[in-house]
C-alpha cells in the first residue's frame, strides 16, 4: 500500500508544475520598425489606418508618456531585451554592435521557467562571444518571418501561434520590418487585405518637413507600412481568439524608434524617442480602460514581462515593473525617463531626461547637426528640405534639421509643445527647472557609469547626400559611451 501511495505522490508532483506552467500568462511583444508615436489612430492620427491597434487600445491601456532609451534600431532593441540603458550594454550602445555576453536576456529567463519562446521577424540583436551568457538560448524558434509577396517580417506570425507547443505558456517577440525604408509594402501591397493605399493628399505633414508632393508621397508610402503592420497584428489577435488564448495573453505594441524622416529617427525629441505603447490583457485588466499618463521607459518592459510570468527579474536589469499600472492606470512607478543619442551613421553624443512635463537635452557634440540617419538623408523628404534651404525658404522648424552648431542645452515643456519647437533653455523664467534637470542628468551619468569618451565613433556617411564615406569599421568606430568607465558591469539604475 505504501508503495502505491508514494507512486501516486510522485505522479502528482510531476503533474503540478505542468499545470501551473499552462496557467501562466502568455506574452506577445509586437515591435514596429521606425514608427513614430503619433502615427496610429488611437494616438490621434486620423490619416494612418490602424484599426487593430486602435481596438487593442480601446480594450486595454494606452500609455501616453512612454519613452525609448535610444532612437536607433539595435541599441533600442538591445535595451528592451536586457532591461538596461544602451551604454550599460557594452558596445551595443551603438548601431549594429553586440550586447555584452555577460548580460542575460529576459526571454532566456522565461524559457528556463518553462515558456516556449520565439522571435519572428527582425532580430538585430546578438551577444559578444565568451561571456557567461553568450551561449544562452533565448528563443526556441528564430525565423525571419518573410515569404514571397511579404517581406515585412510578419508572414509567419499566425503560423507561429498555431504551431506552438500546446502544453506551455509562450512568449513571442514579433518584430516587423515595417516601416523601415525602402518601402516594400508598396511593391507587395494586397488591397484585399490592407485596403486602398494611402493617398498623399490625406497624410499629416509635420511642421519640420516640406509640405510638397514628394514628401507627401513619401509619407503615404510610410503610412502603408504602418497599416500593413497593423493588419498582421489583427491576424494574430484573431488566431488567439480561435485558440482561446486571447484572454490570457498580455500584448504590448510599440516601436524601436521614430519614423525614418528628418527630425525623427535618432532624435532625442518626442518625434524620435517617444513611442506608442499599447497594452492588452483581458483577464488581468479589470478596471475601465483609460489612457495612462504614467511615465514609463522601454527598460521597464523586461521586468514587467518577467513579473507577470512569475519569474524573478535579473539583478542586471535597471527598469521597474509596470504591472501596477496594468491594474490601475493612475499608478506612478517612476518619476524620470532617460534617453541616449549615440553613433548611428554619424558622430553624435546627446543625453536627455524627462520629468514633470519637461524635456531637458544635453548635447555633447553641439557643433554637429542632427540631420537624421543616412537612409533618411537619402530620402526625397530630406532632399526637398535641402532645396528649401538653398533657396532660403526654410521655416524655423525646418531649419532645425540642419542647425549647426546646435545649442548645448535644450529645454521644452513637451506637453504644451509636442513638436519641441520652443527652446526654453535661455529663458530666465525656467532657469531653476533647467538647473534641476541638469543636476539630475549629471547624477544619472555618474551613477550608471556613462561617459563622453575622448575618441568616439565618427561619420561613416556624408551628411547631405547620405553616401557612404567609410566602409571599414576601423575607419570610423572608436570607444563607445561608458566603455572607458566599465559601465557594462554597473547595475545601478540611477534616479527613477
């Protein structure tokens, strides 16, 4: 009899962990490539069609003050996956470079806790070899997500949902190539799926771009990419419903940086650094859905996802969990959000902090313009601004694209000035605010081991044509921020 009792207990012990794992929430992270925060319908853009994201926001939580740590593809994604600031990730502070191999990625922790994990679409992240975590396997499935007729990275999202192991909770990192230049959605457009293409007459031209035919055509093609991204999110949501998994799936929708146009991508201003962030989790969001004004940072996503999964956060992670906001949108989890602008095609070093409705920017390379990355410089939108410049017809907002030297300090009331066009740094009425934020930024720099190396990476493209001027990394790469201070070994988050 004792033998059968022991056998029954052993059987029960083997069943309980599996049942618990199945009850854990699923998580999907949808990441757009180069999409600004205000290019979705739920954020007030009446021209770009995003019905599926809008529906998720209507039934979930729309974050109105969510900020990235970098407005640059791989540094931003690396920051999200480690929960650390770019300069604390090692060489990954700069575009196309690897995350230090001693740092854990949160999908690895989920996978070790029993989750099935997949990355489908754009990856753009890698570890340096030789570190304690360099041989980790964060994803069970790695797939580029493309197929003939769809090169946007999302062709296999639904397939991934349906073919997953059914006895495990899942985490999916679904990363589109939309809306990265060049505009392949135009070539692969399927009107029966996506509807009509956006018309140039309907787009919203921000004040820092030229309101001319070429720019409007450019924006219309960009909107097409945003709508295609939205369409495949809708297909995944429908698949979750069919699989009876939607209610127990936490969905996040965001982007890695702003749109690939002048004065957006790579900028510290909201047009580059602010992200749309929509959360949807029916089984856990019991309160009436409202937009939240809570300040959040992209480094908060890793500890949030681990928290809802019941997995301990790594000591290396500098963010805070947003789970309290998901339960109560009025909750505040941080007071400050910090961001970086490091090398992305061009020499740059800028830092910013957002607090109490103010954005303070410190530019450590003020003699250089912030014209945007090389793909933006090659665009018709940039070229039309050059034509206006040469004919001396630029508005003040447009002239900012080419401004050199730039102010060493910038200060904006970003809620009152959403495009950040009025620099208050020299206004005596805001002197105390500027001083307080300057000290706060200096404290963050010191505590997190940030630095302005003597020799930083230099231009590898021409600033007005976007043509490559340096082909070998040895010709332009140098010391990355924080490298000379051992920032990769520092876990202190700085002020929060």
